[in-house]
């Protein structure tokens, strides 16, 4: 074992499935099953593959491709990553200091705030002044790259003023398609963190 959770082969498999060059939000894998099992799984409302890493759970949504010969094709989507957060219970895993992201106003102007950490349903922001004022909701665009922008309605959870900067915790809800897109971005960051921990 070169890592406390995953061996080299498992890390390589996860990395290969979700490389930066993948254009879509899913990767294809082949699975072997008999007709009875395929019929049972085809009738399921939800399918997911769960991986538990000592307090961090990865839930990979799985969709079966209809009308495939033998029913052996499935799509494995980027996982929802949750962690045990002590007394707070379970929460979405947070990617610390995500790189390459930018917050924009609905008109496309940069928001004067940095992203301290990011999950699929919230983030912590740092700024030189309050981002909300009297409002509790602020519409923004989250720019992932040159081609992808996700519209968000940030809802303030809490805000505090430190010695020099404001730290604001916000939450948001996404459509299913946007959630899959953001899940893939967060999962890439998760894999990079895991690889950095390897000796």
C-alpha cells in the first residue's frame, strides 16, 4: 500500500476515469451481469457505487445504458463526497483553496472575493468588505473555465469580520446537470489531494 486508503492500482483507476481531458460529465465502464440481475437493476430508481474511506464516503451515481446488447454498458458519474464532521454530522467534502475559479456578477464583472473552500452545495468566501450588506441572497456566476459558468444564488449562512478580511459562509442549490459538473470539478481536486498525500 502506498496510501493509507487506496493502493496504486485503485488510485490509477480513479485518476484514469476522471482526467482533465474528459469532455463529458461521465465515463463509461463495462460490467458483467446476467439477464436477471440486469432486469432487476434496470427497474431501480437510483443506482450508486459507494466507496468508504475511513470517514469519507464517495457515492458514484451509476446509469445503465438502455438497449445495449447484453446490457453491459453503464455510465459512472463523478461522486458526491461526504465526510463525518464531528458534532455537525455528515456534510459535503470541501475542496480547500480551489484553483482556476472566479466569481462574476450576473453582468460578467468580477466579484471582489476569493474562494477559501468549495463543496457541491456551498463555499466559504474571503473579501475586504461585506458581500451581502442588508441582503441574504446574491446571484452570481461561478466560472470554472473559459467554457463553463454555473449560475448560483448564494444564500448567506454566516458572516464575520476578522482583523482584515470578511469571511462569509454561503450555500446554494444546483440543477442536476450543474451539480454533476461541479461534482466532477470537486472530485478532480479530491484526487489531486489524495495523490499529494502519497509518500
